[in-house]
C-alpha cells in the first residue's frame, strides 16, 4: 500500500488490460495471430476467449524452459492455441523465429510487448519495430515505455533513481527512454501509420475512474502506454 507500490501495482495491471483491450479490437477486425514478445509468465494463452486466435509466446530459451517446467509442475495443460517460440536474438531474427514456429507473415498480427522496451538498446528496439512494421496492414503493437528521466519532476526523478538502482543491481539496467514526441517520431520512421499514446491522466480516466478503493496512477509519470498500427 506504499504510494510507490500502489503506482506500480496499478500500472502493471493496467498495461495488460490495455494491451488485451487493443487485442480484442484487432480480433474483431479479423486478426488471428497474437505474438507476446518477452512473454515471461504471461497467462493470456491459458484464458484466451477467441477460438480462432493463435498465440505465439516469444522469449529467451532458458526463460521459456523455466516457465514450461513450472507449468508442468502445476499440472497446467498447454492450450492448443499456444506455440512457444524460443528465440535468442544473437542467433536468429524475430522474423526467422516466428517463421519457424508457423507464423503466417502474409497475414496481419497483433503484438504485445510489455515490460521489455526500457531494457533494450535503441538498435534492438528499432529492429523489432521494423520487423513488425513489415507485416501487412492491420498489424499493430501495444507496449509500455519509460519516460526520459530528465523530463521528470523532483518526486518522479527520485522514484526513478531508486527504481533504476534496484533493477541495475538485479543485472537488468534501464537503457532506453523516450519523450512522447520522440517515440512518435520513432514509430512513424519505422513505418507505422497511426499511433496512440496514453499518459497517466488518460489511463486514469479510461481505467480507474470512480473506483471505490481510489486505486489509480499518481502524477509521478514514470511510464506511458502506446499502440502503433501498420
């Protein structure tokens, strides 16, 4: 219940809700492929409400194997809609990994990319965007990103510095930050035709308005949500 803890709890929940809302719109428009980049312990495939939707979970091979062991130990059956895509980007591209897994690059797809972008290099970020933008019209990607720390206020900068210290100590330092304008330029340059970005006020209005428990994002403004369409 610490204010910072509440902020992260709210953001981590809402980023998944936002992405799955955007996915639902894409499915209604005919998309039948969902790619979860950096899937980790994502659970969507195990509660997928869309019978025709194939789910591709892309992750580092060792991480994916850890998840599969945990699923087996918990006796959670793998759903028929799910395809695992173990991918080491040092040896194969995203396009190659997906192609080997049976992904159809001639059809549009939706990508979820949560909790990943701040840890990437700019080169890796651009490479992934390029791969997604090369797919047919109707393709889209939703993701979260960290706001450039130099634009934060005093409270936000203090919260950022403490969080950055913790993730760096865990061996995964933050590397990539954007302003809203800078991200828009990156997405347009990659070939996306439409972009939506939500800041904390827009997220609160859409998802946390009138909650009885008062849960919402504070004005610290460490991160934003975005969706880009090909």
